[in-house]
C-alpha cells in the first residue's frame, strides 16, 4: 500500500532588538541585531527616514524618524517570516554657537589678569609684548561654511590697537583687525568679523603686530546655518510632484495646479533664532509674472513675491534673496498660490545671518530635545505596502488630526480624521483598492503639518 505524505515548510519568526533614539552627526552608524527562529540570517531594509543600510549596519544621513524592517525570505524548509519594524528618532547633536573665554585659550606671551572689572568667566587675557604675543582658541564646526566671530575686549588707551587675525593659519584681517578705544579698561565692547571655517577643528588666533593689544575677555562664535530643501520633499497641498521638465535638482519639483489655495510648505529646523536669507529655484514658462504669497510661521513676509518668466519650463532660475526671521527650533516656510497659477518649484535654499546678540542668546539656547517637543512626526510601515499600512504619529498635543492620502497627480484618494489619545498614536490605513504607485500621506494638526511617502504594490 502506498501512502502520500505532505511535508509542509515550517514557520519562522524574527526577534529584532529595539533601537534607541540617536543624535546626528555625533552618531553616524548603528549596528542592527535580529535573529530568526529558523537559524537563518535576517536581512534589513530602511522603510522610511534619513538612513541607508548595508548588511547589519545602518548609516544615518540626517535627522527625523527612521523606520527599519527586519525580514527573512525563508528557504526550502522554512516559510518567509513576517517582517518586524523598529522605529526611532534622530535629533541633531550639532553645536552652532558658543562662548570661549580668553583665559582658557592657548596664551603665548599674553597672561591671565583680573585687575579690571566687568569681565566674564575667571578673568581676561592681557598682552605683554607689542609683537609676537597671541591668544588662540579652537572652534569646532559641524560643516564647512561661514561663521560670525565676536571678540569682547577693553581698550583704555586713546589709539587703535590692531591685532592680526588668523584662521587655520591664514591671515584674514588684512593689515590688522582694529580694536578701537572702548572708553576705559573696565568698559567692554565687541569687535565682530565673519570668516570661513572648515568642517571639524579650527584655530582662531589674535596676535600683536607692533602695538600692545587690548585686554581680551572672550570669543563668542555663531556658525551660520545654511541648506537646500527640495520642493518634492516638502508638504504639498494641491501642488503635485512632477519630473517631466528637465533641469531640476533632487528627484523632481512641485507643480502648482490651482489658484489661491495650492501651497508648498518647507520645515527648517534652526539651532538658534536668527535672520535668514531665502532663495527659491523655479521655472516659469508663462509670459508673465506668477507671484506667490510667502509666509513664515504664519506671518506674511511677502504678499506677492515675484516669480518672473524664465523663458521656458526647462529654464530654471533662482530668486534674489528675501530676508525672514526664524525662531529656534521648527519653522514653517510656505509659498501659496495667489490669483494666478503658480510656477514649477524646484527647491528652497537658505543662509543664516548673524543673530543680533549671540552672547545673550547662547545662555537660553534650546537643546535638540527641547526643539523636538513641538514637532509633529509621522512614519508609515510596512513600506512598500499592500492591503493595509500602519501610520505611526507622534504629536505634541491631543487635538484632531486631518490625514490625506494623495496620489502622484495630486488627487486626494482618502481623507481620514484621528483624535489622538496621547502623544503617540497608530492607525491602520486600507490600500487594497488603490492602484500600485507612489502616494503622499499628508498629516495636519492646527498650524503643524508634515508628510511622508508610501509605495503601494
């Protein structure tokens, strides 16, 4: 007698160790640990967020929420395991400003004194010789760029006492950085200058060059933040993602479709409050100006910012800069269509100007953790998804959330509402009836808004 026996593949499950929150760029790589009950080796993939993965090593590329998935495809003996996701938050470890006391710097010839009042710290530096003495500080910059230096000093004499300023060994002050009389040896004033710094460690040296220098109290510095934010990664309301016209940066651009209501909103996180210069790269193939309303944190900066014709939709240009004041932490920069159709928007670039009083501001600077408190964050998993996806939302308040699922043409295919019961919430979204493709999940809560991308397969 013959008997058929069917041997089914065994099931397997994955244990994926949780990943704690990180700071960037203090941390750039994160080891991932997961095991499968089958003994087979799990594989990792990044679902969303600023990170890449190679093998079991995750490399961070910025700040935000990172979702990582561990899976195991199975073999001749085991079924594929259900993937397990882990999410964590990456905040900035960058230091953009500080105060360095002269008495703690490297002193050659100059010496620490306390004979005059009004200094900060434990004293000040007094130059002993007219030539060859120097004070040297070390400033660490997270990225290469411009920095605003403010030297606090007192000159009780009646004439200028110039010093040679060197940055990383190169003279940047011409014949000498002036240190004019301050009105008394206990009257402290500031001399300011903007210089270029390298990424990493930088030496700042003030040397005597023929006259006895002033008394130097400290160096306050502020690294001027700058960056470029692509339109396709911003929050798009009515505006659609497109890559039809060549010449854009990033993966595409934002295409305005409706008058008065469409807008693009970028989020700029600042380590400190300061004025920034905003520039927008765009293409306008129309024959006339297509102005947009610019608002920053809800305040109108320009009711009709000009976006003049560029000659064609593949000819891109950048607006002349416009200044705006940003706060410490999260800032919302929005361009809204007016009574005419908008342009194709490629990206926003911004450059900080020195704050009015970096020394006073440093004492009250918010930490990255404080800055993150008021942010609305969202992630989706699994991604890509079929059937259903889970939306994870972190919110600073418990007010209602408006959620839109928007296709690549800008059409809203689902609209949901969620009343969070705490600062973290999850909700299931059905995608089983949606055609495969790229979608945007847009979440709005009062003045806060954010978005993430979802691939449906």
